């Protein structure tokens, strides 16, 4: 890696607030005011969000939360960011039932209804945002990071077993 | 230490799993309702309404943990942020931050407003710090990687120095720690701890608060560290209703220490059924 690219990789550059908010609005219908009180930075291919304060002149490893990855098109929202902002989405979202949620949290793909636009979607279960799914060719591909996946998460939970019986 | 026999006896008893409700993502009532619906047994701490003892074997695998509604954190580890008492909008430095349990608790006490600088020199320890911050929905934490002794720039309203220590208070989590500890080991750590505390006092505003904490009993790493800053700062008494503490030592190895050190708090495992901790609240002159 050349020294130049290494320098670029480690610089956080501030972005115009509305340009970032617009991307979330156009894909998920999330209003700009949801992001009020935040500022956005880009480092390499990632966009970060942090509280809107004057940052002391320091060398930073991370600024708040990495909310989106711009490496490929379309841009990809981070699971953590969707869990915070995804609840305000008005389009490109999907509500899963218990069985589907289990498949999704296990990191697996599954068939999904075709009303979704292809691309990344906000995945809900019982009012919780579980994370990010990629919808393409009738399939919903879980984007849950490996370390946050869950194997057979609801089978062991008394509450869910009961609801199955009902 | 009161009742040394009980102290020894409690060391072989495993510690109950505990967690903190993450109010950045869910309110307390909502979380308790979820646990009840799922049939997960819990007990709320007597001294902290957001602290829960959980009656499950692997709390890390709970859906509530993966979604960031709770954070698995040892009971006494929730004390230093409460003593630090950060407010929304302030600038806080957490000098030895990873894995971020206290950092994220500070962030939630500030309601994601203001700024917390979470400093962690070790690259390998930055990953868990980052992943905890992200899972818990933290938006007011920036991570730096300075040697805490040389962290360059302030001023901060409050600084937390949760110092590297011999971890004797973690015996119930990982048996053998007490057997491996020694005065020499503590004195080696003391040099680092004194330098970290000195720098924290340089970085905090005049009248600002530094909280110094360790999870060890050794006076060399506690009172003997704190006493080195009493020429530029004073101590404020720590007392948390519902949690039994012992006062800081004012004498060690036959040598009298500054009386002010009794304002520090020592937490012993047999008094609250916890691990062990030491906390000092230091106000810069």
C-alpha cells in the first residue's frame, strides 16, 4: 500500500448533512429530522455519524457509529444504524413472522414477498428492528453480522413456544 | 477488611450473571416486560434500577443482548460511571475504555448527547470496544488510541481512569487471580496507575471530577496511587444507598496515610455478593 493511500484511509472528512440524510430518505423514506443532533463523516468507503459537537483536535480511530458502507452500489446500511434509525422507515421494510425471524437471525436466506424493491431493506419482527436484509430475485438474504447471529433463538423461549400453541 | 473468613469463603462461589438495561434502545418497563414474556428470571439490583441479575446460563446469547437492549456487565462495574455522574452535553474522557461497559453506560447517562472520548491504546482491544458501542446504539463516543499517560489534549469536564490492575476482585469470575497476585506485581502496576491518574488530573478542568477505579484490593494500586494526587485535588465521599462499602484505608503496613483517603470506597465480595472494587472520586482544585 502506498503511503498516500494509507493517509487517505485514516482521514475523517466531514460531509454535508443533507446529502447523507437524503440517501436515507430516498431509500427508506426516513425524514431528515430523525438525524438532527448528528454530524456525518466519511473515512475511506464508510460513513460515520456522531453527536453534533466540536471535536477536539485528536487522531481518531472511530467517530460515533459506522452507519453505511459506500463501497458498492447500492450503498449498504449498517445493522447497528438500522436498529436506531430503521424504525422510522416508511418504505423498503419487511415484517417477518416468528419462523422467518428465526431464519433471518440465523443469518440464512429465505423466500420473501415480491412487493419489495430489490436492494437493502429494514427487517422487523414484533416491532423490533432486527437488522438489514438484501432483497433480490424473490429472496431475502440476511445481512446480520456473524457475531450477532443466533441459532434457533425462539425455540428455547417460553413465550414463543406458548404463542405457537395458541 | 471485616470478616476475612467470609471473604475467603465467598471466593469459591460463582458470580451471578448481571446486566445493565440499555436505555439508549429500550426503556426499563419495556425490557422487563420482554423478559417476563420470555420467561427469563431476573432480580433488580437494590442500589441501581437499571442493573439486573439474570437467571440464565448464557446471557450473551439472549436476543435482548444481541439487539443491544441489555449489556452483560458485572454488578460493581456499574459503580464508577454513577460516581462520575456525567451529564448530557458534557465532554468526558474514558482513559482506559475497552471493552466499553463503562463507556456505554456513561453514554446512556448522557442520553447520547455531548461527547465521550473512549481511549484504548491496544488495537486488539479496540474491536470489542467498537462492537459494544455499535450494538448498544451509542452515537456520542469517539475512539482514540493514545498511551493514556500521554493523552495529549483537554480540557474535559470529567475523566474516568478505570486503571489496568491485578484484578484480584475478579477471583469469582476466574479463579486463580488471587493466588497469582503479589506485592511486586502491584508495585509494577502502580507506576503506570500513578502516571495515568496524573495525566487525567492534567486533562480535567479545574473543579472537574476524576474517578479512579480498579477491580483489585491491593492498597498499592488503590490508596497509595490516589494519595499521590492530594496536592492538586481533594476527595469526595462515596456512598451509594443499597450498596455496602468499606472506607478507604488510612493506614497500611504500619504507616499512617492521609485521612482524606477514607472518602474512597472499597467494595468486598462477601458484603454484597459481588466481585471486588475500589473507587475514588477526586475533585481537581
